[in-house]
């Protein structure tokens, strides 16, 4: 369960949920309840991107039908009760915007409720015109990363921001409901998150002038040799890499390392997003990965797909490739980007988020990680991985604090909305000189495998071995012996209480099942191996062992009864322990055809027969 707080400012509500946990779903159902209670007259769902508007349109229309409509140029949709609009459509997306569409069609306090999507980055500055004109409306902010703002100096702008401020907590008050990424993972609503940290040797040491000069550097723009050492910086550190200095050897080594990880975790054709330093870096990474993929296909007799790795940045028109990344399972596997894919893009099948760029902003980092958090049943995705080459995962657990540095203003095309008014420490301005140099020995070391879990109430990376050890400690504290574990497992309520205790203790058996790649095993065997060191059996093997070792017990029943027990036990192969307790168990064709409930009654009370079957199934 999430954490609830008392509402702060009257009429303003902040909901903080991890990406993928259902912010829009909650907003839709909240509006439905308010509508049914007669408390909502007109509502506005406000967002800053067409992608978000399209997603919200589908969610609202599933509940409200034609009463939910998208606002577009010339179509104010005043007959609908729920309007879904972008700031751009309303004419308040820039300082130059005259808000004419807003003022012409919607008088002051037209809306009884306004929902501000991704409120950490929108609704402020000129965009706040919508809120200022609807002061009587209940204003609901939705975000995964509620911003706190530091204003360094007293200015007219700063005083205005005391009224409509990008400090979410100051404006809305404390969230009335919080549900973070670690909670979502532990509860099974979000995909589990495994992290692989790696360290590049050059990033630790930096590059001296002497080391660069000795390798004949060139001007990356013109290709001309650098004329003298005086043109070089005193030291090139990791934040200069792929920005002020291009290092082809480093690109090659990092791509090789990542590609090897993909091969070890299911193969190269996995939906992946790589965050790069700038457009040229995205190009280099895509080219290198495509070359590696083609070589791998040749070595393994595979036919390469036409579009494997591709650059997907705002400057390159990457917006047009988003449908391919989201929808195709046959190509467009690896997107190299700068920030285009950092927010507002749902790719449920995304399995890997990769950091090849250095990060400073916790807000941007969490939004980027959020691209991978959704579970995708259609591709059997229950876990995603973060490959961290720049220590970006240190930002887990840090506060969402940014500094106001510029004047409130418009969203520049191709820039992240946070760029307009806040210093996130991410923007890489075009340097006056970019050099290129190769010939370095690049080594990448393994810095550990981690899982995202809860530490002192915060989502934090935990070493996998430590996470498992803590789960063992919790398990053995409540169930000391293997026999006691079996006894509790076969009792439905006892088992559920046991699992609930483990999850509430902050360590999830299902996460360990994914980390150990034990999806073919029931949680009974996952925990048995982990806590009591017994040899686990897959669900198929456990059923086969039951059929063999309990043959005499089954022979003692009428044939119909024995066939029915076996048909029920076989449900364990597909659905595990829960499948043996399904309410629809006796409506499953294989069970009814074997004899069903009447056949079990021939040998006793059906519930007692099923319980005995479970005891015998888990005896081995």
C-alpha cells in the first residue's frame, strides 16, 4: 500500500506515483467518482506533449465515452465534460503565446477540476495562466518526481513564483498519496529492476594533455590535426567525454561490453534505450552496435533485421520512429537518444535502460528509469535492467531539488521542458572546440549487480547477494524449519500471510525468482532453495514426481477420482500453487472431463482430498 497524507492547500491535491503505477488510471477513476457524486461539472486534463494527450484520451474515453474529448485547433469541445488538452493547443506554451484560445473559449473558473499531468515540469511560468484563470477549481497534480525549488535571490519573478510555483510541495502541499517505485516492485505492480554497474578506466583517471597529444588528436569537426598542445585543455575528465573530446575506443569498448550483457540475458534483440551525451554520440553508439550485431549474425548463421540500433533524437526527427520502437517486435530494438525518450513515452516491452551519459538531476534520472517500469504480459516482461556505466544509479533516493536560474518561458523545440526555467545540470552546450583521439586502452570493470529495494523508506540499489540474504533472514525468522515451511505453504491463508510478511519486510520472493531466472519454478521451490538449501524442482518435474511417487495412493481411488486428482495436480504446471486453489478450478475442461467435483466426492470431502493432494505434491 502507498502512504497517505493529510491534504495541504485547500483545493490543491498532489498525487505522487512511480511511472507505470497508474497515475492517469487513478485520475480517470477519481473523476468518475466525482462525476457520479454530482461534484464535477467540467474537468480539464492538462499535459505538455501530444503523446501524453493521446494516452490520456484513450483512458478517459474508456470510462466517459464521448463525454471525454481532445481539444485541438478550432475544436474547443465545449459539449464534452472532460477536456484533454496540451498547453500548446490553449496558446499558453510560451511567453509569446497570447492565450487567445484559452480566453476565447473558456471564461474564468470554467472548470471545476483541473488535472496537471507531469506537474514537476509543467503548469509554471506562462503555462500557469490556466491555473490563474481557474482559481476555484480543484487542482490535482500528478507526478512521479515532485519538485522542490531553490530560489537563490529575491526578484520580481521569485515573488510571483510564491503564488504559482514550480515547487510542487509548496504549491500543492505534501502528497495526499505516495507510491514509489520500490513499493510498486515489491507489490508486483511494476517490473522488478536489476542493475549492473560498470566502471570505465578512463573515466576514473581522466586524460592528461600529454596522453592526448601523444596520440595525434584531430579537430572532430574538420578532421584537421590539432596544431599545438596549447589548444588542449589541462585535463579531460569524464564529463568531457563525447562532449569536448570524442573517444572512439571508449565507444567501442562500452558497446562491446553492453552487447555481451545482452547476449547473456536473452540475446541481442531486446528493446533497449541508451541515453547518450549528444547527437554525435548517439550516432556513434548506433553505428557500433549495428556493426557488432551484423558480425554476431554472421558468426551464428542468423539473418540480421533491417533496423537494429537507430538514433532517436529530437534533432534527427526521432519522434517519427517512436511507433516502431513501441510497436514492432521484429526490428527497431535499440534506440540511442539524448533526452527525447526521457519522459512521456510508454514502451511496455522495454527491457533495458542504459546510461552512457553522466547524470546530475534526480528528476530526469527517475523519469528515464521510468521508461522501463511497466510490466508487459504480451512479451512476458516482468523485469527490466539498468546498465549503468556512469554511476547514474547513485541518484536513487536523492531529493528532487532544482534551482531556478532563468526567466519563466517557453518550451524550446527539441529541449526537455525542464530546460526552460531550471538548472538540472544536464544540458551540454556546444563547446567551442571538439577534438577526436584514439589509441587508448579502454578497460571496463564489473562494479556489481544490484536490485532496487527499500532502504529506510527510500528506493535504493541493494547488492543482489545482500537482498537475498535479508530475505533468508526474514524467512527463517518466521518459519524456522523446512517442515514448518511445508506445513504453512499448503494452507492457503497461512501461505498468503507468510508472503505478505516477507513483502512488507521489504524483500520480495518474486523479485528473487526473477533475479535467479526461476520462472519455471513455483515460489515454494524458490524459497526452499534460498532458505533451506534444498534442491529445487521445476513445476513440471514436481508434478511428474507426484504422479510417480503417489501412484499407489491414486490406485486406491476409483479411476474417475484418480484422473480428476491428476488433472487438478496438473494445473500446478501452468499456474503454480495458486492454480490449485483457483475458484474456477472445477470449470476447467480437463478437470470436468476427468470427472470433476462429483468424482472427488466419491472418495471424501473434496476440500480434504485437495488438501491431501497438496501435502503429497510438496512432500518431495
